[in-house]
C-alpha cells in the first residue's frame, strides 16, 4: 500500500498546475450549477406563477442560456484536464516499466512469462487511465460542488439541508466498502489476464511444436481454461459494478423522496414555503445526488484502476529491490585492457526449486586464456554450471569471483561487455543480416567491420549466395537461416565484440561435418586471446581442451586432461567409449 501511494503521489506532485486548474474549474462549475438552478427557478416562477410575458423574462432566459453554455464548457474543461493527466501518467508509467525491463539483470529478465510482462506494460498501464481521467476530476468536483450546493440549500431551507446531511454519508460509506472489494477483484482480474497472456503467447511461439507433437488441442483447452478464468474475474467486477449502481440509485431515490415529501408538506399543508424556494431546492437536490452518484461510479473505476496499478508497482518494486540488493556494483576494470580474467568458484550451491535438481561445486579456478571443457551425461548439470559462470543464474550459496572480485559486485553491463555466450540456438532478430551481426559490437560499426567479422566466422560464402547480400532480411518475416548459418552469425557477433571470456553450449552438435569444420576453425581463431569454457558433446572438443571438468549428478567428479581422466575416472572412459559425450542436456 505504501508503495502504491508513493507511485501516485510522485506523479501527482508533478501535476500541481493541473490540480489547481481542476479545483478552479470545479469551483466555477459549482457556481454555474447553482446559478443555473436559481435562474431556471426564477424563470419558471415568473412565467408560470406570476404570469409575466416571455419577453419580460428574456433577460433571465438569456442569462440562463449563457450559464448553461458556461457549465458545459467547464465540464468539458474538467474532462480535458483529466484526459491530459491520464495520458501523461500512462506515458510516464509505461516508460518506467520499459526502463526497468531494459535495466533489469539477466536472471530477473529470465524469470516469468514474456506474455505476462507484456500484459503489465500494455494492458495494466492502459487500465490506469480511468483513475486519472475519471476518478481524479470527479473526486475534485465532489470535494467542492456538493459543499457549495449544500450551503445554498441551507440558506434557503434548513430542513432540506439536514435531510441531505443525514442521507448523503451513506454514499461515501458504501463506496468505500464496495471499493475495497473492487480493488481485490481487480487484482485477481489482472493476475488472470497476465496468466492468459503468457499462455497465449507461449502457444503462438510453440505452435509448430504443438502440432508436431499432437498437443495443439490440449493447449487449446489450456487457453480456454485460462480465458474462462479471466472471464470469471471480469464478471466478478461487473457484478460489483451493478450492485454499486443499484445501491447508489436506491440511496438517491430515498433521499429525493424524503426531501420531496418534506417540501410538499411545507408548501401545500403548512404553506410556509414559497414555490420559488421549493422549486429551487428540487432542482439543486438531484444535482447534489448526481454528483455523489457519479463520484461513486468513478470511485469504482478508480478502484479497478488501482488493481492494475498494483501490478505495475509490483514489477517496479521487484526491480528496485533487486537493484538495491546489488550494493552499488563496481565497474569491471579488467575490461580496460581486454585481458582474459581469472575466474574462481568457491563452494557453489544452487537449486532451481525445493525437491528439484541441485548443483554443488567445491573450489575451482580457471586461469586467463585457459580452454575448459565441461563433460558429463545428460542432466549432469553442465549447462547449469555454465549459466552460473556466465552470471545468468545466481548461486544460493558460495561465490563466483572474477579477478578476485565477487561477480555479484561487478556491474552487469560491464561484465557482459567482455563475455560472449553462444548457444545452439542463437536468436535471430527481424532485420537485415548486417544489423544482426552488428548487434555483437554494442556500438555503431562500419559495414567493413561487419564484413570482416562475417569472413572470420565463415559466413562470407553464405552472404555471397544471397541476392541482397548483407541487406537480406532475416528472422521473423524474412529469410530463414539453417542451424549452421545461425551459428556462423553468432560467431560473427563474437568477432565484432572481441570478448575476453567465451562460453559455448557447444554449437556444433547436429551440424554436418563440413559446417562443423568451418565453425571449429573460426572458434579456434576467436578463442586465441580469450578464456573459453565449453559444454562439450564432441570428443574432438574434449581432446582439444586444456582441462576437462567431468560432472555427474550436479557435482564435479574430477578435473584433468583427456588422457588423465581416461586413466583414473571409469565413468569418463565409459562415456568416451560409448560415445555419450555427443548428447546434449
């Protein structure tokens, strides 16, 4: 709750001018409503009671039209201010969400579903519109205009004023009770929406796989279940809205009925009230209740918006807490000279979740420029260890040191400037081939540099066969790339980056022999001045390594050269003999 209040107050503090305009417009609107009622009562009294001619009341009618026009303009002005406040608020919040997403650490970015994050950045922020465009203007009006009307009614007929004072409080009390329930339902609604968005996006991205495995219908049922959950949450809010409307209308009708009865008795039975005064009060009382009723409706919308804002705040709070926990990480000084660092692992413990796979590593030191291969059976923890070294996962216990500094204390951006992590399935963005290669540099590069990196990665022969060369569109909506072409593109990115640490989840698995040889030559050249750590599946890669880490069940059983492990580790010898080093986790 504290965080939520801080987010809104932070924005509202920048909107003092507009809030002052809202207050001024609301005060003027209250005066216009009162003047309209007074002029209308006067016109009706003169024409129908005093029987004067319409021409004699022309001045009053002209003033009445002018006041009605002013009221319309003031009401429009209040709405326009609210719309501008909402537009600025949504732009500010969306910018903050996107900024937090881009500045979030890699482990944080990997958590959660993409569809859920998109839902927060788009749908939840959009839903906050009604808080600023409706709730704020209506609340400002409710704080000013009913008080002004009540003062006028008290001056004309105190009994009606006391009746209003007794019945009006039921409306805000009921609004608060309904608002609390609405906020909870709104949070449930956006949780359901986030889950539905994540499921839907996952299904779209994996549609081909679902069809190949015959699971499309099962996933369809999952989407249906998720959408029905969202529907039920939305209907829950609508039920509250209808209840809110019914109760507000009941309170308004009750208040109007009591005042009308009291005025009728005073006017017709006791004859202590003039028609002009009674008619004026009957004109002002519905305005009074309508303002409170509209405020109740806006309050309901505001509570719904608060459920959406809560999701935005949770995302911002998670990113802020994570940044605070980093304790001001330092820049990676080793990167100034692009020299390979020393990497040390000390008593690392990691587990994805209670009861799931866990990894336990004692002490391990990787020297600058060393070529390390991580081998073992499928599921031994090879890729998990690589992710811990890369900083994609954070250990639950122990520490990873880079040049003697804790990796968690190194600024993430600075660290990744010196690391290249190449997987078996590098991501190809929608764009030109040249743009995809240039991503590796992290800076503006010339076409000559892109061409040089492509040649070093063995990609030049592929480009030569393309009609548009480096300007060929690839990725989604463009030309598809084969597995070997993707790996060469990933290596080209690395050549542009000149990393001091290269991490491979061995990319040559599944490639033909010719392509593999091209990639091996490029990898050897790239690793000439860098520390290279490879999850090894090929015997060729294992033999070339300076040291081999053999893993089993989340532990490093032994470490040494290929010949040393063949001699002293039966599990390694068995793996080599059976050819299981080819398998990927």
